[in-house]
C-alpha cells in the first residue's frame, strides 16, 4: 500500500494528486482542479476544468465572470468518480454552503483533504462528516488553545441585548460575504428577529445563491439606498472593510460590531475599532480540531495553513505524526 | 461576576461617553446590592485588598497547561491574564461562577496558601470573560474604560433632579458597598450625610474670554490675577481629616504628603499646584513628574518641590462661605493665611489695574513658561460650582504658531471612527522631516472632510490604523508653549497643540525649520 506522500504532493501550485492528475484548491491556473469551497483563497480564477459541489460551482461562476473555469463538473456528496487511477469523492466540511472535503483512494491507501471546516451546528450548510483515513490534511486557522469559540446563540443574544440598550442607534455587523453573512442571518432569525435585515450591496449576490439552493434568509433589504431614519434600531450587515469606513456614515450613530473568530482576542477587536465583538467563526476551534483528529483516526496529519506549530505539537503528544505543508496563499484573514 | 464582566467588556470597547453612561446605568439599575456597590468601588478605584501576584497566575497555568502550548499562546495573545483566561482547561464542576462580592470578601480574608486552590476553583466555574475580569481584579490590573466621574454621572442620572456634583460632595464620606448611596438614589432613602469627612466640593470654573465679552466688561467690578500653568487643586482640612483633590475629584493626597503636612486649621481652599524652586515656578513638565503617583520618594520631593498658590476659600473652619462675594472671601483667605502661615503655600497675587488696556499690555508681556495668561473674577461673585457665565473669565495669552507638514494620519474614535482625524505633523531639519506633535482639533467639519479625503488620496504607506501621507499639506499649528522633552525624537514637546489653519497656499518645502521651534522653547522663567 503506497504511503500518500508518494502520490499526494505539495507543489508550487498547490496540493497535487499525481495518479489522479488534479490539483486541490490550486493557487495558480491549472488544467484540472478540485475545489473545496468558494472562498477566494481556495477558488482561484483561470482553471481549464474544475470539479466541485454544485453550490461551489455556482459561487465561482457568480464571482469570477471571465475567470470562471472553462468546464465544470458538479459532484454530489458521496458520489464516487474515477480520475486516472484514483477514486475521488466529496464529503461535507460544514464550513460554508457547498464546502467539501476531498477524499481520495489510491491502491488501498486513503487521504482526505479537509479544506476549511467547522464542527459547530450551522443551518446554512451540511454538517462535517468525519472520514477515517491514513493521512488527514487539515487547516489550522485557529489552532491555539486560546481559540475556543463560544456558543454562537449567546453571541447573537449579546447583539440583541445591545439593540435594546441602544435603540436609537444602528447596529452594523461586519461579516464576510460568503458564509458568515448567511450564517449570521440564520442565527439572528433563530433568535426570533423577524424584522428586515439590511445589507451592504456587496453581500447581496451570495445571499441570492443561498436562497437559490434552498436556504431561507427572510426579509433582506439593501442598505445602500435606505434612508438613515429607517435604519434606527435595525441590524445592518456589511463587509468588514466598510463597517467603520465612509460607507457607514449613512447609518445612525452606528454601533460597530464584527463577527469573527479573531474577536476572541481583545487586541484584535481594539485594533479594528470594534465596539461589540461577536465571536462567531466558520472555522474549527482548538477543541474541534483535536476532536476531528481523534475521529478520523489517521496516524498522520498534514497541516495546510494557520498556526501549525501548536497543532503538530499537540498531535505529537497524542501519537499522531504531524507535517507542516506551509502552502502559501491560504488563510486570508479578511475572510474569517 | 457575569454581569460585571459583561459590563466591563462593553465599557472597554465603547468609545462614546453617552454609550458608557448607558452601559453603567443599565448595570446599576439591574444589579442587586452589594454587587453593584462593589462594582462601583472597582470602577472608582476604591477597592482595596492584598493583591495576588502575577506569579500565582503563571503557577496555575503551568499546573494545567502544556508549556509549549502556553508559550505559543502567550506569544500570540501578548497578555498573561488574557492568555490564561482564554485557554484555561476548565474541569467539570457544579459550582456557579463566583459573585463579585464573594471574590472580594474571600481575597480579603483568605490565607495566601489557600489562594491557588480558591482561584482555580473559580476559573473552573467561569467562562472566559469572567475569568479575565477575575484574573485582572486579583492581580490589580483591572482596566475599567470609564472614569470615576463617569460612574457618578451615570448614578446621578438614575434619580431625577440629581447632578453628578451632588454625589461628588458626599462621595469621600462614603465607603463600599455604598448601601446608603444606592438607597438614596433608587429607593428614595435619605441623603447620606458625610458628617465631618474631608469631602470634595465641585470647583468654580472660568470661561474663556472672547473679544466681544471683553468689550462688555466693567473694569471696576473685576479683580485680576495671573493664571498659572499648574494643576487646579482643592485642599480640605476638617475635624475628620485632611485631603488634597484634583479638579476632577480624584484624591491625590498620597502623591503630595508634604502639602498635607503643611495644611493649617480647618478650611477648604482652592489653589494651583506648582513646582516652585527659590520662589520661581518651574515649567509644567516638572510638575508632570509628580503627577499620577500613589506615593512619592524623598528624592522626588527634593528634586521637584511642590507648592500651592492659594486663590480662594470655600469653607472657613466649618462655615460654608461659598455664598459670600469674592472680595469677602479674599479677606477671609488672607486672614486664614496670616493666622496659619503654612509652609509650601502662598497667596495668588492680586494685580492692581484701573483700565483693561493695562491688563492687555501685561498679558502681552507675560512670556514666562509658567504663566498661561490672566484671570478676571467679579468682586461680587459667589463661589458657584461648574462654569457659570460672566463671573470668572480666563484670558489666555495668544498662542504661538508654527507651519508644519502633515506626516501621518490616524482614524479617530466614536463619531470620528470613519475619519482620519488625528494628525501627526513635523518640521524640517535639513532635508529630513521630524515629527514634533499630534493634533486632533481646531478644524471645522468641512475642513475635516477635506483632510480626510486628502489623506486617503495621498497615502504612501499603512501601519495598522495609521497612514503615512505624501509631504503635501502644511498645517498651521497653534500651541501654548514649547518645552524640551527627552521623550520625543525632535527633543521638543508642545502644550495643547491644535490646528489653527490649513495652509493650502504654502508649499511644504517652505514650512518651518525645527530650529524655529527650538527658539520658542521656554527656558527657566526670569520674571
């Protein structure tokens, strides 16, 4: 049985499955790519052919225009196909809509590339499935014991309490357009907030795709043209770059909030001028990363990007061999 | 401690004053006694107990965490208490998070050897926010994000008709957990009586005088004094004790034991705290060495000898004489001074004049670093807390100005968080620009819009929230004085710098040289 390191290789373009003839989330244009999810640090433009879930393909096409892959093939979760001499299939990663782990079998040895993932409940995408394997390739965005995401419902409760405390102000929440926005909306809806939620123009297209794939987000309205007075006491969502900048001047005394796993660390919140940090993340926290390593049971873990040092150290303590791939280009922090 | 830590978190991240008041008010209105009283003590800095050392936290962390993971985490977070609060591997427990009162009481009574077990028990029972507040509280590093004054303002808002000064005037006669105070404010209880405690009285403040005001002034009705560049203090001596307060009601007695020792017979006095050597007032930067200290060494007392220049008296013995006219109070002050002859104090000199033009001339000629300008006080004015109109005027000398080049801009806070509104400016030394100061006021809203846009369009580099800009805009900066400073690369520090004009007409190359500013630096005064 060949060790995965003989057939799955970190090249300049990205992780390459040699006997299958494809790259996973390559950073440069390639002939054949398998894409885990639609975030721009994983789905780059210019590939000749791409394989992914249907939502991921829809997201890529909406975002890339001319840079979209020449040909695409959509796979359902669990649907196995043969590429070269490799059997490949996708399993849910629980990160954003359509996000997938790439599972590969070659001559009896199995490797799983997680892409980005989380384990916490999220009604806007399918939950992570642990696949036993020989090598598990993981992210490590929040791989430090200080990152322990709290219950997201409690974070939303903070937001709603703040609206009660400051009814004359507008709460503007910074969130990335793909994934975080829709999860936030769904959490706010679960907390019983039926009022319209107002969106920066940059967030609308992805919400449309979620709706197209059957995720109900309720009454969403563009904040761009809305009158300032209408937004008093309301929730407005915008990309993190806009919430404390010129765009936000249209809002009534905005309370600047930011939904991100990084908000766990005070200095991060302070630097961004955030008045109400909300610790809500798309990524596995420290406990979820370790729990996942236990569940997949792989004797070896490879770390693509993030704080790999801590994760590899802890894996070692648990008898799991660690390897840092140091793939460049992933983990643009603006996207968490 | 859950409500307490939540409140602290919101206070720390909220830049706006009104927002902070709303947060405090909500806390005081919703929390029970004695929790809210102890929280008030924590906010106002009145909480006293033997603090645990940071070493205790390190020990706990090393017992519960892997050293490599701890080191990596600490390196990332940068703060010991925060690192431990965030990564603490809590053991399952059926305990609830401790109450603030329980924490404070336990810390006051527990033996040192018991602390590690007690603290780790609390940490196990709490979430990250409570753990953080707890660790900061017990190591004495709690940052509240609100001043004592703001807490009193929030409390005053909780009872109709109350103003912050009403609380200020009894505050120093109260002690945690302030049951009487809360009963007065929330339950219509009686006003707590400070008895003969040396409490603070809100000071009377002067208004800046404008040319239009000046024209209306009847010279015969006013008295004139120098305005000294020190800090305003209140000296209180009663049968119950003595205290020295800053203008903001902060008890600064501990930092100035020699002033306390010099206090005479019971009185409440108003004056200016100065560093004085051989009768000559030293620059403000000397006084700064003595500020914000809980205690002070003999060497500091020797090197920076402090002195109070008295200008008013509020209580003569136990008699409240604030309703008497200024001229009457001045006589009482002189009598008190003659009777006591206190060390380290003198009387603020009254400047005789018959016409305002004489004062105008004096003001122009006053260039000693320690003189900020003149004070004009109505002879018949009672001592009114706050800033009443038309009774006391401050007539500051004209500011100095330099033409400096905008070098860096930073975003402001609160309402200004989307604007680049804090400007660092510099002067030339040869080909090089050296930063000499920072200003964030003096411009109109229109000018702010223009500067903000200019900064965005001419950014050359970004460092986090700071943008470096092209050398393209000259700012005329006004300031009250220039003083030598070892803390600045340029070697000079400005007092109260503000933007007085935007000199779009002036090419940056023609802005002032650093030498021009150095020539304005005030040496030891000769007058």
